C-alpha cells in the first residue's frame, strides 16, 4: 500500500515538473524535496495540477478564437470594382460559370444585377450598331454597283456622315464617277445619276451652294439634251416610233451566249428612258429653283426660270399624254404628290416676290393633288396668306409670265373686293385649323400641330387687317399658348413679336392724356 502511494506521488511530481516547465520555462514550482504529509492530499494536488494544465494550455487557443470572432468582415466590393473584376477576361470567364454567378450573387446581389443589366445593354447597343453598319454599307445602294465603285462610295459616305472630311469626301465622290466612266456604266442610268445627285446634296450640306448648283445644272443639261436628241430622232425617222432599241450586230453574232445575256439584261425602251430622264430633269429644275431662291444665293431671276420651266414641262407632258396616249413601256408620269410639290414650290416663290395673285391658282392645284392629311392644312394656310395680301383687281385678266396652271383667275367665284378677299382668307385659315385638329392620331405628324398654330396666327393677322384689335390680340395669345404646349418655339416667337407690334400700334393710335 505504501509502495503504491510513493509511486503515485513520484508520478505526480514528474507531471508537475513537465507542466511547469512547459508553461514557464526555466522555473520549477514543485520540487522533490518537499514532503507530502497526507495521503488525502494527493487527490487535491491532482485536481489543482489538472486545472492548471488546462488553463495554461487552452489560453492561447481561446485567445486566437476570440481574435477571430472580434475581427470585422471585409466590406463588399463597390460597383466599379465589381465591374472591373467582371470585365477582365479571366474574371469574366470564371464569373459566367454557374458556381461563379452563385458566389457573386451571395457576395453582392445588387451589384451583380446592375452589372448584368449594363452588360445586356452594351450587348444590345453593339448589336444594333453592327446591324446599322451592315445595312448601311452593304445595302443594295452599294451592292448594285461593281466592287470598285461600291468601295469608293462607302468611303465617300463615311467621310460625309461618319467622319466628315470635305476634301476626302470630294476625292472619293470624284473617283466613284471616274470609275463609272472607266467601267462603261450608262451615264444616264439611275445609278450614275444618283451618285451625282448625292454629290450635290453633300455640297449643299457643307454650305457649298454654288457647287451644288453647278452639279445639278449639269445633270439637268444632260437629261434635257438626251430627251431632245430622242425626240429629234423620232421626228426624222432615225429612231423607231415604238422606242425599241435595235439589236447590235455584235450581239447577233455571239450566238446563244449573246441571246442569254440579252434575256438577262433587256435594253431599256427609249420611251421609258425619255420618261425617266424628263421626270429627273423636272425634279432637278425644281431643286435648282429652291437653291437659287435660298438666302445664301438670292438669285430670284434664275429661281423663277427654273421653277417655271419645271411647272410648264410637267403640264406639257401631261397634255401630250392626254392627246397622244401613253406609249408602250413608257411608264407613269409624275405622281400627284410630285406634281403638287412642283406647283407649290413655284407658288412659294411667287409669295416671296409678293405676287400673291400668281400664287393662288398654283396653291389651288397643289391642294387638289395633295394626299397628305397633315400637309393640306399647310397649303390652306398659304392660301389664307395669299388671299389676305391679294391685290384688288378690277376685272380678272391674264397675267404676264404666269404659267397656264388653272382658270382660277377667270373664275366668277373669285372675290374682287378687299372685304371679299379678307373673308376668303379668314375662311381658309379656319379650314386649316379645323382640318389640322381633325386628323386621326394614326396619321398625325408634328406638321399638323404646327399648321394649327400657324392658322391661329393667321386668324389674328386677318382680324387685325379687319380692324378688330381685341380679337386679334386674343388669337395671338391663343397661338402663343398652343405653341408653347406643343414646343413650337418659332410660333411662340413670331406670335409674341406680332402681339407686341399690335399693342404698340394701338398705343400710338390712342389719344395721349
């Protein structure tokens, strides 16, 4: 019994020495020389040593756990940092995996949704830009040309619209026309004439009005020259009256290959070509008249000559068709919209020259031919202005230099007094307002609202001419309010200026106190 107690005490001493040396190196708290008096104390010593061993061994681990628990979590990445990570190729490929998306959603759900929305928007915009570029640069307007010409035209339009550079655009337009000549394209075809017309439109866009006029004059000259030569050939019998192009000897000698090529590309009938070039000349002459009348050129005489020629040529061709009939394969003449546009251009020219009595019959014809529901009120407004400033003629008579467009001047229904002219002007302004308001929403355009505002201004002017200043001021104010409502700033400015003029005139007429 005593031997076992002694062995247990020795074992406890060794454990105590090891524990103390591990916890506090270099110190020994329990020595072998200290006697153990009681056997019952062995249990107490064992408990104390075990508790001490546990506390000294567990303290660093518990401290590390406490430090880990007390450390704050890292902040979530911001939107820009999130996008930078997502847009890198490495991060992008790893983030697009299912696991990557799950991790990103757990970390930053809001930023992930925002990033995906931005990426989807960028992809949509990129796809739209690519689609527009393909449709623009590889549309039929280019593919119908041989490859060298199409390449030059793409570059010309790039330096016209995408990256404006007048010198380079001019270079490539000129080269495209030279290539048309080198490759033997018909100079009177719509394809070649279209390049020349596009060149004139580009020159007008950059403010080179004289250059645009020069190009359009050359187009008109070439078209009318060909039409004149064709009519001369028909008259002297050198050209068949049917307008069929005789087959050349080279085509006849080519055998089956020549026959197949002829079937694939049938020569254009001469009457059809004449009709096409004459219509092109009328449209070009109308555009020339508008350019000559522009404030940058201000050549009223040439504007009058070109617009008058366009109207008279359109009318004479209509009369020829009525008398002789339409030739085989000749095709249709001008559409009603094109015919009315030519007459309206000449009418506006007469209005600019204060020749309102010449504008009225042309506007009547343009209104009759107009098919646009929102453009009719515009023509009605022009009629109201023309009647309001129409000179009083004692008897209707033919007017020099007026094209034979209608018999409106000799009509018994035309007013011949000042009051009658103002009444007609008032009625046309009211009609313009009513028609502009009644257009259905499916056919309505901004021109309808602007025509309604102009009609209100015209009604105010006519009321002022009648001597009713109060009514005129009311219509001017209504025009201002309506123009502000639709965002028509030009209408607001003009109505305010006229209202101020009206108030000033009334103050000058009223007696001073």
